[in-house]
């Protein structure tokens, strides 16, 4: 039987503790892994009623890992997935926008009160 031997790892990878990982990515291998997704789906369906009572029950799951597993097993091409750095940056931007929007919303009553005070002051000065 013919065995292909992988070339030696570059020294930089050896120093970093790298190792080869063989990943079979074919329709047949994805079909074999589909049971993983079925397990995730069943688990989520079973936990849904408990999550309505206490959402913390879902804290044991890593949503990013679930999303990446689903994409991988479903055969989503890697280039369409964002890197973890890009996801982190997007989330930081979203959090900043949410914080800015909350600040604007919190400032609106203060701005209204200042306007009312200015109008009252004008009325008092005109009287």
C-alpha cells in the first residue's frame, strides 16, 4: 500500500509547537459529521423550555464555536467566514455604537430640560 508522507514541518512551526492536522473535507465526510449538527439541534430543542425559565442554562455553549461548527459541517467555504480578529473588531464597533446611542438617548431629556429652563428664563426676564 502506498503511503504519502507529509514534508517536514518548517522550523518556525516546530518551535511554535505546531502539528499537522488532517481534515477530510468532502461531501461524504461532511455527511458523516452531520450527526454532530443533529446532536446540537436536539440539545437546543430540549434546552429551549429550560432557557425560558433560566437563560443561563445556555451559558455552557460557545455561540461562536457553534456557528463555526455549523458552517464547517455544512460545507461553508472558509473565505466567507470572518476571522476571529475581524469578529472581535466588529463587536467592538457595535458596542461603541450602542454606547454612543445610549449616551445620546440619555442626553435628550437633559437637553429638553435645558430648553425648558431657557424658555422659562426668557419669560421671567420679559415679565
